[in-house]
C-alpha cells in the first residue's frame, strides 16, 4: 500500500519558496520525503513542463516518486509516477485509461459526499480538506475539521486517505490519529526555503512512529 511507505506527502510551491520545483524536490528528498506532488498554478504550461522534466531527473536520482497536480498531459508525456486531480479536472476514469493501471492517481474532495463518490473511482487515494484553515489556496473550501475527517474515514473504510489543509508539525500526529493515512503539507515545510530539509526531517520523525491500521 502506498502510504505504508510514507506518512508525509509534500507539495511544491514555486511562489512560496522562490525555488524551482527541482530544487524543492532535492531539499524535500534530502529531508526524507519519497513521494512529492508538483503543484503549480502560475507558470505557463510550457514553463511547468520544463520544470517537471527537471524535477523528474532529480527524483530519479533519489528514488522519489513524483505526482503532477492537475496536468494529466504533462504527467503522461514525461512519464511521471502519477497525477492528482481536482474536482474540475479530467475525470479519474479518463486519467486512468491514459496513464495505465500502475499510475498513482489521487483526487481532491472537500466533503463527505465527494469522498464517498471518489472512493468508487479508479484512483489510488483520495484527499480530503482543508482539515484546518489554510493560506496556501486563495479559493479554499470550508474547513472539514478533525470530526469531518473521522466521518470520511468511517464512510470509506480502508480506502487510502490523505488529509490536507493547515497541517503542521504541531497537529500532524492528531490528524493521522483521526483517520488519515498520510498528511499533505505545503507551508509547514516550505515557508522558510532554507529550512525545507530540516523541517521535512522533523515532520517525518513526528509521524513515522505511527503505523497505519489499514
């Protein structure tokens, strides 16, 4: 199972860090991350393509798996490990047909009903959030909270579940104990670019003692 190997799932952010996606992959992987999502909302498709290409080269050297946010076309063209889809992106079944059975495919959900629906799709995992308030997205959905996370876990059974939104070193353990298999993290790792490796290593140390029940 994907999240038996890692409990943390960092997302890159060029605007927040001022660093290329490839440099963020280097710093995150130096801290122990082995599954990273490349998230980009501001670069042109051509610029993002080039940065993904560079990031994949760095990832291959470090045995890190790369998931591309939104862009199935880029993930397919560059043979990334997978793609993460939002509610308005290409449907998951179409992405699965394009990327194949072995691809990692995740989908964002923001409430219990979306999570139920996602758990019936041909995806590897679903993400639920925001768990807490977050500054990483300007169009953030209503906060789900830990109780909402628990309800989603109860509803989807053993389906792989990632929690996202406002997760930090201080609350990550509580989020995992509330039912998440892994925590997706942006600001807590990237807010100070010079501390990315140290912050990643510290978060990994916090969560690695918790073993998923599923």
